[in-house]
């Protein structure tokens, strides 16, 4: 399909917003795969061990680590950015189809890694599209509005799929088929987004974007903060399902272990409903608020949500923790997805975002491994305190940077060389 780039800015915005709202439906369905159902299937159907569960939980992180490589590959090939993202989505659709056709644990684990990696690897490409097609003063608003559709879809799909698996866990293969169709529809929408090839940097190293960590001091310090906060969050995130689904932790309601539908309610439905309500608020704040003040505020919310969830021993406490997490996650969606647009030169947004996703992927791979290793010897409430402490340290690191956004700065632009 030819590039749709040669059109007026306003027309690009309208077309992008239209198809991003449709793609948000697919994104919401696929979000439940990585956030809830793949790990739930691994625990309850395949009775997977710690390594397999960690790989399933970290699948998207492997894709995020591939961000710099994918951006470099797209740049070298001269593909329009949206067309490249559409091709990655096709890979995800094929992966889910194979998982449904061959119900074996090794295929399931490898498929979970490949499909979620396909979802994560394309993130920097999408951020470049938002940079070029959404006006700066409306970027957070438009992004958050499409995210509302994604969130609503995720909440509704979590409820329906949770009830389906509660009725008969063998239906998980049909669930995988739905995920494959969602990826295919996402590819259809991506192919219709206006985009152009990335501006050539002249470098040849596949991970050349990582040089910005060295050359941009404020970007580097912000990444260090994000590493602490993100590691804490990603370590504790998959343990929500583990905590509720594994009988060894003793979580019950009315003397009975929680059903799949109840777990989906606490992990998927309630947090997503909170995200749905708060997403436009955080989008509005992102366009107008000092980024570092916004990030510290979100960090406090994440820490409070973790402690409330893992220090509770009753269903109302779990609900409150899920609500706080959902409210914070709504802001985290916008901040994580768009923050580099406030730092990077316009032509290097994909590069900056790929560096951010790379380090997100590193901690996303390591954090579940650490979490599932520690869960055998450390009580989950203690892990909750550890995570909250790391988030607190990350917030303290940001306090001196609050005035940085207001100061003029020239982002690191260096001549690219082969490395």
C-alpha cells in the first residue's frame, strides 16, 4: 500500500485518530492476553513451572528490548513507519493461530513470547506516528481518548473471557483464536495510517539509538528513575495473578478459592474501569502539567495501590487496591507512551522511544524472573513493601529535576557513526 503521508497536517490527524480508535478495540483485547489470560492459562491449564511463567509474563518485554533494532531495521529499509508496524502485527496474528492449533506447553510459552514481543516491539514506531500526526497541544488528549476505547474493550473482554474460562477452561483455545483475529484487524488499521519513512541517521549499528543515553544527561537521569520505578512495578504486576490464582497463598472469598471470573474482575475489569474514567483527565494534565510533577504524582499512586492490594486479606481491600492501581495506570499509560515527545528532536522520537522501551524490556524480562524466584521464599506482602520502597526512591530522584522542563535545553544531537 503506498504511503499516505503527502496530505495536510489536519487531514493526517483526522485519519490517524479515526483508525487509532478502531485499532484500540484490538489493543484492548490483546492487552488482556499479556496482562491476565496468558499467565492464567499457564498456571491453571498447563500448571507451568516458575521459568515458564516468568517467560510468559515477560514476553512483551522481549519485544520492547527489540525496539532499537526494529527502528534501525525500518530506517535502513526505508519502509513507511505504519506499514512496518502492520507487518509486525501479522507476525503476532500467526503466533496466536499456531498456539491455538498446537495446545502444548512449549508451543504455548514460545508463542506467548513471540506474540507479546510483536506487540511491544512496534511501540516506538507508533510514538513517531503520534509525534508527526497529532498536534503537540492535543497529543495527550487524542492519545488518551483512543486509550479510553482500549480500556473499555479490555474491561469488557476481561469480564466475558473470564466467565468463559470459568465455565470451561478448555475454551482457552478459542480465546487464542480471538487474539489472532485482533492482531489481524490491528494490521488492517495500521496499514491505513499516514506515515513516512524514518529520517536516515547514517549509522549502521542495529542498536545505535542507545548513544542518546550517553549524550543526553537529562534523558539519562530520567531513564534511571524509570528503571527503579518500572522494575518495582513490573516485578509485582504478574504476582497479582499469582497471588490470587495460586492456592498456596491462601487467598479465599467466603472460604473458597477465587474463581477465574473473580480473578479477572480484580486484575482486569476493576483496574480498567478506573483507567477508563481517569484516562482523559491524565491526558489533559499531560498536555499542561510539568512532566516530572506528573510522574512523581503517579509514582505515589502506584506505591499506594501495591501496598493496599498486597497488605489486604479481604475482597474489599483487593477491590480498593485494584482501583488505586487503575487510576495510576491511566496516567502511566499516557506518560509512558508520550513522554519522549517532550525531550526528543522531532525526527528522533522513534529513536528516543526505542531506548526507553529497550530498558523497559530489560527490566520487564528480569523483574518477573526475580519475582517468581523470590515468591518461593518471601511473603508477597514483603515483596509489596520492597516494590513500594523502590518507587519511593525513584520519586526522590525526580525532585531535583522538576525545574528542568522549564529550562531551555538542546537535546543531544550527535553525528551518527558506525559503532
